[in-house]
């Protein structure tokens, strides 16, 4: 234990942001920051090789390497309670948080962003789009890949507008993009954002609002150093559910998707009975389409079985 303590002291002198690294189980490690945050890390290396790698790469380089998986994080001193999935509460929270973020009430002007994360096909984007439609708010939608500089220029283009970033997960994997977001999402109405290239400095004042929709599991995946700093500035909902609860949620929304009772029940019954296929709204929509064009039960089962195969590629909720 004294050797580990000595190595920690050496590392502290090089990396002042961290207080202690201690082995807690076989191939699992615990990293404690000075702010009390405890990160559990899974790494295939043994302790000696691990410290040699950290000395060579530095702690940040080690955390961002492919050999490291950040399993979870907690605040020291708090008990780790097992979260009970509740998609109904998650969806209700999304509506309430979006109402605050999109409000023009002066008391809410410092709360300017919402991140909605969770598995694909559970209705996250549709929920946000419906909220924007009901409020008659036109948002600039950004999808796909974005570099940090493109993010800066996109926000500069309409600094008073409302933005919807959908499936633009490259932002969460790049340190420069996250630094921009830390400035943009600060808890004040007017936020100054700068881009210093070394040759010139460009800046603008941002008063807009941003909604993010992502398929990332922010608690289960390795993440860049500043993600936590960004998420603590804003409203954040990680939608979770088990298979049984998700089916119940789809049933409550089914009438909005498919008005025909027979088609709806045919699709739902197949989804209930096919336990090998992961359930989501996209699967239900495809099953409804198959039911609508099938003239017999046999035809439906043939086409539905082939539709279900793709769902096996998705991790079950």
C-alpha cells in the first residue's frame, strides 16, 4: 500500500487536479478527484503496468485511451442507490424542464439548456419536437457530425435563437467542443463565447437556448473530461426503462401512432410475444406498417419475423 501511496504522491505533483488513485478490486480502479467526485474505472492492465502507462501518458491521456472504461461516478460520502427505471417520470421531467428552458420568464433566463439522453427509438426527439410545435417555437436543427469550430460558428450565426442538436454526439467526444459548451451553457443570461486560434480571437455574446437529444448513455460510457462539468450546468434527463415498462409506455402512445385498432393490436401482440427482439417505437411503427399491408396472419408473421431480426442487434431495454 505504501508503494501505491508513493506513486500517488508522484502523480499528484504532475497532475494537480487529482488527489488519489487506489485499487479497489481486480482490474477495477477508483480515482478520486479533489472535489470529492469518485470515478470507478475498469482497465485490463495490472497495477504495475497501469502506473507505468499513467506516468507515460498522464492521467488525462490514460482516461481517454481505448483501454479504459469509465464505469460510473459518484460523490464521495453518498451511498450508491440503485436507480429504478421510470420512463413515465423521465418523459414528464422532459416536458417540465423544456418549459423552463424555453420560457421567457426573467427568473428562468439563467437556465438555458436541456440534454435528453437514452436509447434510440423511445420517442425522445418526437417529444422535443412536439414541445417546440406546441409552443410555436422555430428551432435550428443540427444533426450529424460537427467539429468544435463549426459548433462555434453555428451558434454565432444566431446567438439569440433556439437550437436543437439531434444525434450530434461528436460534440460530447471532443474537448474543444465541450469547452465551448461550458461557456455557452453557463448559468447566466448573456454568455460570452470565444475562439482563440493563436492568430486571431473571435467572440460573440450568446443569449440563445439549446436542446440536445442523444443516444449516449452518459453514465455507462467512457466520456471526455469535461462532460460532467457541462451536464451540471443544465437540465439533464437520462431516460431509462426496462422492457416491460417501455411496452406499457408504447401502449399509452399507440393511438397517436396508429388509429386503426386491429392494426395496432396486431403489432402490439407480436411485440409482446417476441421476447428476443428489443422493443422501441420504431419497431412498433414498422410492425403496424407490416400489419396494414398483410392480407393474412401468415403473411404478417412472415414479414414481422424478418422485421424483428434487426431488433436483435439492439441491446434490449
